[in-house]
C-alpha cells in the first residue's frame, strides 16, 4: 500500500492579481525542472492544505498549487464577486503563462475534478494528462443528491443536524435557504449556516468518520469560504450548461487520464465517474472498494500515488 511522500515546503510562492478584486496565492514545490503538475483543490472554496503537496515525487515533479478565488490564502477571503467557473478557467491559464509552463498534468478531486475537466475541454492542447478523484459533473441531480434528497437517506442522523438550522417551511429547498443566510447581512446567522454546511460535508467525506477532516471543515475560516462559495456556485448550476462536461467529453479523447473513485462516495456518487469513464476513451477507472469521498483514505491514496508514478513514466 503506497503512502504520501514526506512533507515538503514551497521553494517559491506567488501572489498573482487577476480580475479585481482577486489576488491568487500560488506556490511551487519539488523540482523546478520536473514535469509540471497543477493541483486543483475541491469545494469550490476549500483551498489547498500542506499535505496536498505530497501526492507527487518531489524529485520528478514541478508541483504547482493554487488557492482559487476566495479560498485559502487567496484574497479577498470568501469573496463571491467575479467568482465563477469561467473565471477560474481563465485564472489557470494566467498561472500557466505567468509560470512559463507549456503543458501540464492536472490533478484534482471532487470540484477539483470538475474544474480540471472544464479547463481541459477549453484548452485541451495545454493538458498532458489528468488524474481525477471523486468525479463531480455538477449536474442538478448531483447537487440535489447531497443537499436535498439522497445522502439524507444514508445519513438521516447527520442530515437532521444540517436541515434543522432551517425552518420547516423552507426545507423544501435547502440550497436556496442556506444561500440566503450565507449571503445575508446577519453575521451570526451567516457563520452558523457556514459551520452547519461545512460539518455536513466533513462528516460524510470518509467511509469511516475521521475527526481531523471534520475539524478542518468546521474551522470558521475554512467553513465560511467553503459554504459561501459552494452555495454560490451550486445555486447557479456551477455557471455551466446542462450536462456540459459529458457533452464536450469528446474534446478529452487525446488526453490520457486516470479516474479514482471510492465505491461508497456519498458526496459524489460513483454513477458520475462511470458515465465519464464510458465517454472519455483515454481514461482508466480504478474503483476503491473500501473508500468514500475523501482523498485521505488509504485505498484512495494508494491508487493516486500509483497513478502519478504511472503517468510520470508515460510523460517522461
């Protein structure tokens, strides 16, 4: 069973101004002469964590991580103005050009997989390959599964905590009800909604509950950006057309890829990974029999590390 590489620190960090008011935090780790790989974090709004640097052999890869608009160390925190999928795709291009990268591997999970797919369909000639986990195609049925009817039937006890923040007369559309609170003027109500939203996600991320994951999600700084930005994207159908990713998947067919999917992913059910695999002819699918959604689960880590090594051989 493969494990993460040892902890490393960036050899350089960048603050890159994009469309106002946004300034992106970007860091580079590993080998400056290595094969470029971009880590695309989830959420949207979750931001990068130090352990995200450790999926890659630091002697072989030029590891680039960035916090998307409003997330992590990017500024302003939890900002919704100018925050949409098309803008994030443009930001990735700005980073690529600023760092002098001709082509790169994309590595992302959950929303990070979504954004990687949209970027690759927009700029296929810039993508060497993709390693994606916990596939999320951002269709209305996937959003409804997690925020209205679906996961609630698997976790009725945890769902009660999430839904009970909202009065019964608003519970027929919890996404809209949470969005109103997360974007409202009442700071106390906004923070309470953010924590409830983030804790629901953190509690359901692992097949076996993991205290450290829940604690990270429930941290007020993380919870606010995660909840506000996710609700903003999801109420706007992620600023995408119906079934956009699968409709445009033919654009991926010159790009090699690996899909890693937990069999018991309750946030992004496996159906979406299967549909993508059926459409993306250059992709391999690895189903992890004893994993949920989180990238930190042992079987998922093992598959992702093996995928980076296999991809390195293919690209070298």
